[in-house]
C-alpha cells in the first residue's frame, strides 16, 4: 500500500517509536526524504525569501489540515527545511512517514514535476 494513502493514527502517545529496522524498511518509500538526527528531513530550494515564506505558509497549512505538524524553518533566505518527528513518543512514528509521502505527493501535483 502506498504510504500516502494510509490513515494517520490520531493518538500515538502510547506507542513505541519506530525501530531503526522499521525506519530502514520505510525510508525507500519516501525517496525525497533523509533520516538525519532521528528525524525525517527534506530541504526545498526557493528563488528568494518571499517565495520561501509563501512555501513555508503552504506547508504549514497542509500539515494543519492533516493534523500532524512538522518542524519548519527558513535558512539562508531561500531554503525551507521540513522535519517530521513525533514528540509525543520521542521518535519517529509511521505518521511521520505518511506525512512525508503525502507532502511529496502534494508538491509533485502542485508543481507538476519532481521535487
């Protein structure tokens, strides 16, 4: 099953974080993302600060609609970094992988190209 079509589990506070083996199994399903410092991360390049702010706002809105929020930051005035991590369990949950897959798919449809 495609990760992006899987349901977000609303309350994962009583579940264990994914193991390194589970992470390694899921990571190939989200090729636009990396596993760094215990988080799923991706950097998106924009033309300038205004475009980065607009993109930041779009990602924030997307995540709010899905009810699973990432860490988001703007660096060097034009790069937007997005990181998924489930603070309630102190690690990655499958929700993080689902959201990374959904965000990648949403961006591909929006841009009409690869990330």
